[in-house]
C-alpha cells in the first residue's frame, strides 16, 4: 500500500513542475525575470551641441550589480537612501559606459537617476561636441552580473536614427552620421 505514495509524489512533482532536480532552476534571482537588458537613448542636441543620454536598467538587476561592485546593501527605490545610491550609480556608470565623439574621448556629466516602475533611468549629458559625425560607445553595464546581458542603443543625431545592440561579451559599437 505504501509503495504507491512515492509514485504519487513523483507524478505530483512532474505534473506541478516541482521535480527535485528542477527546484534549483527557480532560485530567487532567476524568478525575477529571465531577460537581462538595458536600453540607452542618445540624442544629439544640435542647439546645445551636447549628447543627452538616458539609460534604462531593470531595478532589481541594477541593485544586484551595485551591491556586488560596492559590497553594500542597495535600495534604489528608498527616498531616504537616494543621495547614497546616487553616488554609487554615478561611480558605476562612469566605469561601465564611455563615449568618444569624432575620435576623441568624451567627458560625460552625470545628472542623476529616477525610478520608473520596474526600471531605473540614469541621466547623463556630454560636454559640447561640434559637428557630431561619429559616436563610439564602450559599454559593460551589468556584464559583471550576467553572461547573457544585452545593452540596446538608440542614437539620434542630425535627423538620423541608428539602433544597435551589444551582447555580452561585445563592448564596443560605432555610429556614423
């Protein structure tokens, strides 16, 4: 009579997706979302001759990346920790994303970040660039966390829109206008 119990449990495990060898596939980190993606908009402002940058990153992934890098507890949603997190975000982004305009390394000023539902949007702006013809981007945002990370870029300059993606381990892309 007891021999049917293990068989019934096995059937339940398989039926409900809880077979013991599968349980490890559903850790807390992987159950958040399976997509590891950022999206960055770069807009060349011809009036100011600056490049306006906004980078959208999943909040949970970004918090994990900041915590790993700086060995601190992170909370990008808490207003009481915004100033502390702002310093970490600025430092992380300065190390993980760089730009060169017309062959020269570009100074980028960090403006801040804000929460937008499940994502954090990081804002930056370049120093003035006269006559943008080529924009080179080097990006490793969240590469230290995921080996399937994809960073998408949408670049708008001189009336032209170019889109490209970097997938780990690729780090560089160039947009010519």
